[in-house]
């Protein structure tokens, strides 16, 4: 019964040769065969979850977690994957026939969730069995896993919400800096001449597969209470003159429906959208390039 249920919602993925080579390299660094096997399986699990999230367009930073740190791999049981802007997702390997997944104590805390990955006996296929928001008491029964189809929605609800009305009280969320700190001085003079009472903040937007980052600038102009005008712009970073091709800027409503979609063109120096809202209104802004995207959630 449990096996059939897991098969119904599991996701099989091939393990590419380059992933096997990375796992073998990490394993060779270990002092004992048992430790080498642990690191080998952990690395296969982390890379498989990373590939799955990238297919879904969920940005990750493979090298930012403890699983990519040689010292931590040697001293602990590291199998974490950094999900951009959210935190660390634990990726635990199991073998065919296992009914529970062991979660080491070091991974009971500071994790946004747990994905269980079954590695086949030939080490050529990884089957993502499901996920759990919590670690339980260290032994996670596979029958309690949630379907992977619910994982994107679960991660979406973990995204921090930017509270725009607090900006007028000089309260800013992490990552939102002054425009002057991140943008070229000439762009500041050209595109961000601020009117009285307007507040602007800027945030760096990065993708793992692309070296060219961009900047999201949000500017607020108060109107008659409780309304305000909001302008969202995407600009190149300091090292670039133009935005990358195929860049899209989208405005989403509370249900995630696209209300506005602006497609970048060749040699765009910026693209922007404007909207108005009042206290309590919620919306999201999505910046996408090819199959990757970053979404910021806002409440006025």
C-alpha cells in the first residue's frame, strides 16, 4: 500500500555522469569506506533535488550549503541544498525497500523542509519520493511524506513578504538597499529622479546559470491616504550596459495570475511597470529569464 502510494507521486530522474563524478570526488576525500558511502549518497540526493527544482524554475545555490563544504562533509552528515531567498532544504537519501528515512540531529533545525530521495542499486537513477515540512523525531516514516506536486506551493508560502508601508518608517527587509548602493550613478540621474516623498529601494536578482545579474528597483509615491503609486523597474547591474535578452517582468495578483507581462527587447537599459494600490493590497513581481525566475511578494 505504502509502496503503491509512493509510486503514484514519485518523480524518477536519471543521475547524470557529471553528478556521479562529483559524488565520487567528494567520497574519495573521506577517511573511511563508511564515511565515503555516506557522502556519496548525500551528494547524489542533493544534486538530484537541485536538478528537479531547476526544472521547476525554482532558483537554488548548490555551492552555498554545508553539503558543498569539505570540512562540514568530513565532520558531519550534510545533505542540504540552499533554495534562493528561502533557506536550506534537506535532501535525504534512502535505499530501495526502506520504510523510514533517518534525519540526523544536526538537520532537525534551520531547515525549510525535507525531501526524501531513493537511490537505485546501480546509482544511475534517483527517485524523489516526497517531502515533509518537518523532521519528526529523527526517523521519518515514508508513508507520512507529502506529494512532490505540493512542493512548489509549499515553497511559495515560505517566501518573505515585503511590507511596503513600513518603508515610510525606515523599516526595510533584508536585501533591499539604497539605489545609490547598487546602480550606476548615471542611471540614478537618468531614471530615478525622486519626487518629494518618494522612496526607492533596490535588490540584486541573480540566477545560478547566468553570470549577468539584474537589479529590481521599487519606488513608492504616497497619494491621498490610503493609496500610493508603485513603480517597479528592472535595470542592468554595474558591469552591464543593457539587460539580458529574453528577460520578462510580470505583475501577479494574489492568486498568482499574470496581470501584466513586459518582455524585454534588444539593448534595453530598463523595463518597468506601474500600479496603484492601498493599504492591505497584495501583489507579486516575477522576473524571468528562459526557464528560471525569481518572485518577490509585496503587501502595501
